[in-house]
C-alpha cells in the first residue's frame, strides 16, 4: 500500500500503491527536475555548528544525511524563500542563454537546478507526512500554492520551452544515449503537459485551477488526519472486550492510560481497528467502529470532505478540457503504461468479472456459518471481518493471533534483509550515529555484495497522532550521478504497524509483514537504481509500473522456504512449525474475493470520478452509490476507499487520481515476474534476480517500462499468473 501516498515523491500505499509510489513534492518540485544537494566532502563549518539555518550550510553529518536534530520548524520558511529565489535565478540564466540550445546547457541544466529548494523540500514534505510538528501545517498551506505557481511559471515559459523543443527536435542527431534521449523526451512532455502552448488566457485559467486544487487537496488530507485522530471508542465494561485477543486489549489499555482515561480505547488506526473488527463479539460496537471508519469525511461537519472532493473533480475536468483532453483520466493515463482509460477500464472489468462470483460465494459461506451459530440476520460490512475469521478458524484451524508470535517486527525485518542478501547480496549495517526526526526511527547503511555503499535507510514503523495512516516510501535524497560520481540515496520507509506493548515486542499480522516487504521493494527501486539523472532515477516511473518492485517482494513472505528462514517465535526462538506453514499455505487464497473486490471497487470509483466530461459538481454519496451499483459490488463489501476518505486520489495532486488501477496493473506484472523465479524451481534463483535488478531495479525511467519488462521477461505479461495466485482459476461453487 505505492502508498500506500508517496513513492519517490509520488504513493505507497496502504498495505498497500504507492505511498507508492511524495506526490505533492513530485508535482511541484521533482517534475521540475529540482535536485537534492550532493553529499559534500568538504569539512567546513556547518550550520549546526554556527547556529545558522541548517539548510544554508553543507551537511557534514555521516553520509550527508539531514541534521534532523538541528532542524527546527522556524527554519523552513526562510529556506523555502531563499530556495525559490535561487531557483528562479537559475531558470532565468537557462532561459536567456544565448548559446545554441543543447543537452547540457538546457536539459541537464534544468535537471540540475534548484539544489537548495529541493534540499528543504526533501526534508519538509517527508516530515509533514510522517511527523508533522505544530506549525508545519500552516507552512504547508502557505507554500504549496507558492510552489505550484513557481512550477507553472517554469512550464508555461515559452522562451524556455523553445530551447527545450530545439533540443527535442534535434535529439536523433545528437549522438546521445538512451537515458539522455529519455530525459529530453520527459522534459519536452512536461512542458507540453504543463501548458506552455496554451493561450495567455488559458494559461491564467490553468494556473488558477492548479492553485485551487492544491489548497483543496491539502484540506482534504488535513481533514482525514483529524478524523483518524478524533474518533475514540472508549470501553469501560470488560464484558464488551469479549472475543478480543489479549494483545489488542493490552494495547487499548495502554493507550487509555496514555490519554488519562479509565478503561480501554480503540481507534481508527489499523493496528487497533482491524483486530476489533476481526474478534470483538459485541456486534453493536463493531458496527460503531465500522461506520466511524467508512464515514471519515462524510459526517456533514467541519471535517466533511464531500464538497471538497466534488470541487476537485470539477476543477480537474476543467483543466483536462483546457489541455485538450476529454477527461482527466485521458490526460493522466496518456503518460502511463496503460496509455488510455479504455485499457485501464478493460483490466478493471476483467478482474471484476472474475472476482464477483467469488465474493458472492464468500458472502454465502459467511451466511452459512452465521446460521450455524443461530444468527438470524444477513451479514453486513461490520460482520465480514468477524465471521471470516471464524470461518478461517473452522476451515483451516488458523487465526491471525496464532501466527503473530512468529512475525515479530525484528525477525520479519531480518527475514527481509536475508531475502535481499540471497537475491542480490545486499548487506545491512544498523547505525546509531545518525540524527533522526523521531526517537523510534531506525537507521541502516545498505551495502552491495562487494561491500560498496549503496545508500542509507530510515525505518519508521509505528503510528502516532502526527503521522498520516498507511505505509509509504519517500526519498530524502535521490540517487544520481554528478561529475561522474554517484550520489547515494537516502530513503525512508514509513508504516503504521502494531506497537510493542509492555514486555511484548511488536508482533505483526501477515498483512503487516507483507506491507514491510512491499515498502522495501520501493526502497530497493531507489537504492539500486544506477541512473545518471535525477528525473530518470529510481521510482520516477509511470504509476502503473512503480508498484512492480514493491509488489513482487510480497510473493516471498509466505513461501515455505522463506518462512523457515525468518519466522521464529518471539519467546522461544522456535522456527515456525510445518503444521502451521501448511495451514497458511492452504489459506492463501482464502477471502480473496473480498480483498480483490474492495480494491477493484476503489479503482472503478476512481475511474468513474475522473472520466466525467462535464464540470457540474456531482453529489458524492449519490455518485458513489451509482458507481458501485454499475460495478455490481455486493452490499456486504465497501470499496477499500470511499470517496470522502480516498486520500490516494483526493489528498494530493495529481497523486493516484485516475491511477488507482495501477495496483492491479502492477500486480499483473509482479505475478508474471515472480513466475520467472518459480519456473526455474528456485525462488531465490540468482540469475533471475540479477535480471530483475538489471532491467527493472537499476533502470529507473531511463527507458520505456514496457521495453524494460520485455528485456527482463522476454515477453509481455498476461493476467494468468495473477488470477491463478488469487485462486480465481477454479470454478466458484454456491
């Protein structure tokens, strides 16, 4: 869960897309080719030593990481101001250069400009999402429109575009390599898509629309974070805890004590919400928790998001029309692998048709187990998790709580490191000498097989009030080459996993374990990339390709051979027994109708919003109801994200708007790519791993992703392996 929101300044994902592939930073900063400053080897006095603004000095910290311990909220505004001023001057120099336009004096100059602005943006926008301190929201609200306007002024600069176009028109005769040509094409498209060819009147309209959208998307995300933190289910009667595991009860008691309240507190954060929905016997309270979750942003109060998203959709449609596109989906997807909304919708329809029969069968099975228990009502959304867990226990003698002791955060992380070592020879050295932005953050140096430095990783695993929900990867500094030397990346994985409670360490669910592997797949894309330029580096790829490196990593999590290497009981150190592995394997396709349907429903909802051709505001509840009816979604299942809390598409611009289908598109790729390992009989096959690294992980956006995938797999991907993995090749029985 890319996203989860950001993936190299673009989502991850929820357990899950992005996070992602920072979307806002991608839109207003990285698209301009703004770079993070390279790690300086000069040992001059640093800002933290002189008391100056740390952004105005070379960072002499180990590996040139940000001096988080020295950076204060008051440093951001002057750093943004100076960064904007410097970048504007650099753009003026490029624009007014009297030399003939060439790759170095135009394209590379654009890609290399704005070091200070990118330096502050790389820190600020990361921390605004993962550890937003008081005052940062106000800075974000003030500077996002400023950065958007700055971005527009660059990409609507006709004189600058003339230089870019001159290089673009002559590119075939310049004797450049594939990556250089790709970079030229990216900048040319960025100017065209940025509105440089529009009339002065239309440019003014687009700039106003862009500014309005940034304000609205920021408000949407801010409301959602407040909704997540506002709701608390306070329980004071112990009988209302019936069915809940001790780990969940203890966590709720610890949180209540922290809040200064009696009893137990459950929240909408996933580590609290999911166990409650799975195990709480009190149906009335399950309904309360469920409705609180699915109605975030839909309570007709000060945090309501419906009018906000309706305005966003209308503005996006207006912009697409001005840019010459029929819909926002046409505008966005034209730059993705899918190329057209028709191709994206074809995949959504194919998967939906394959999934709906299984979702209906699962609903029927839940009804049977409810009838067996003497329940005389039809299953509702707040019953699905609860009775699914009972059915899993009955059918496979398996429940989440029996698995968690073997998935401590520490052992799961070590399993992830071991997998990366087996596949690519990577080495991980824990560091304790790096400044961090929060005491819970862990840091590692990542080295290649030969011991050479690849990059620095920050891991931020647990939820807090200052962090948005979901999971994602972000770049603090991207990889690129400068003066022939590789500038090593600095990357962070941010998650919201189950916290340690008392003497019990963080024990992950299977979903959380898969999320850890998923997000590190994005990190690998940023760590292993060997691109020359910032804009082609790492995860700067189309959104329907960015999830391939992350989603393929999930395939190993539950493989028996892999489980034997890392799944160890947190108390005894016992390797997970064969009997439990067998149960896990038997249940791998269990409940996939539900899991797939809620994802596809969100994808369809996203496409329906962004295929509107009119700019009339559509009432959100009625629109979503009609969209889900058209899809054939059964009433027991809600889309993974309803419109009013669909942060992927309405909490950033452009984010995953008209692009949430990318998770499924990439899933087709990852299932097919994993088959390359399976077909050899060795899921750790070093030759296949080397090919995946060479053609996917190292290449970034240095070439067309369809070409890169074919070079790795020697063929195009088909949905066959994906549907087989889901268990949708068998015939559902009612």
